[in-house]
């Protein structure tokens, strides 16, 4: 397979492997009675977020207010912000 047509940063992944990994992590957490609050820092993708929802994941973690807003717009309501809060951004946080 040639990837010479790719000229910039591009996410390449095996969908079936990624979905299987998400399923395995979600199942392991359910089996152990643990909450699963995956960090969406790497993929930053609504589509990949739906793969987590399909496995029953309801809570996520992000590392910026912009990412929280992005995923809130995609229907996520239980979002942990994993960064120090800038008091000047409290208006945006309250809106979320």
C-alpha cells in the first residue's frame, strides 16, 4: 500500500483494530466495576467518539475548553477537563 499521496499530518488507523481495542477496554472496565473515562486528546474526533459511545462509554476526558466544547456539541455531557483552569475562562466553563 502506498501512502505517497499523503502530504500532511494524517491519522491512519485500522478501524477494526481500533474498535476492538475500545471494546476490550470498555468490557474490562465493566467486568472490574471501574468507570471508563478515556482521554480524547489524541484522536480529537467525533467519529471515533461515536465508537466509544457504541461500547457504552458515557464519560470522557479532554485537555482544553475548545475540545470540551467540540465534544459537548457532539452530544457528550459528562466531560472532565484535565488541565488547570484559567480564571479568565470561567465564562466558557459556565456555559458548558
